[in-house]
């Protein structure tokens, strides 16, 4: 297919993402992790507010799988896919914490991932937001007490936002990302 044919095809197809839902409602300032609405939380975290102020609607996201069953990754892929399309709200996945504003963590923190998680967060420039996505990341979920588990994300690094669910719905992940981008 030539470039011109491709451009015509794109023009004919138009936008295929779902219509954008309204912006997430603001929670009262000072709301901390795990106190929010719609399965995600932390609207009033100072780190979230700082990132939102500095980045003017754009946030680069480094994903860390600290010990997930891969269920959260499937929903995360859906959140960035064409239907939920988190990128239209300014959130974008990047390959390096050096380029990131948000560290998005899924899964319980396993022994082998404890140090890489600490190092990844440390390598992310300030101001940064750490987001715990899924019940395992929030409180170890169904893997609490398992022999290879060090703890939840908040046991190792400070968490600014969290998204509940096992796995969390892509729409809830998008709501949390929109709280960071403010779009
Ligand atoms: S929260 Fe559920 S889907 Fe996500 S890693 Fe844990 S067990 Fe898997």
C-alpha cells in the first residue's frame, strides 16, 4: 500500500477509540493513598499535584512488573490500546525510568524484584509519582504471606496513587493516569 493510499484509508476510517468519558472528579486536597474513589486513589497527593503542575498535561510512564501473575499487564495493555487509549489523555509508556514521570508498579514485590524496584524509583527524576496498580501491588492481594513475597509496593517505596482490583479495570487505570496528567 502506498503512503497516499494509507493516508486515504486513515481518513476514511476516522477515530475508532471510545468517546472520552468526563474528566475524573477531583477529590479533596490531602487525600492520601487508598482513600479515593472508583477504585483509584490519591488525587490530593503532593507528588501528583507537583507532577501535574510541572508537566502541563503530559506524563511519561515506566511500568515495573514486580511479581505479577500477568493479569494486571493484560489490563494495562488494554488501557493503552485503541479502545481505552490512555495516550489521548497525555500518558505514554517509556522504556527508561530516566525518561519517566510516573513509575507504575504491578504485582506483589518478590524477593528478586525488591532491589530493582527501589533502583527504578530512585532513577526516576523528581517530581515523580509512584502508582500501585492492582490488589497485589496495593496490599499483596491473594499472594500475601507467600514465601517469595517481600511485601506490597508501599512496603518498599512511597506510593502516591493506587488502583484497586484483581485485576483492575482498564477504565480505572485510565482514571488514575488522568489524575496525573490532569486531562
Ligand atoms: S492483582 Fe490479580 S491480576 Fe493483578 S497481579 Fe495480582 S493476582 Fe494477578
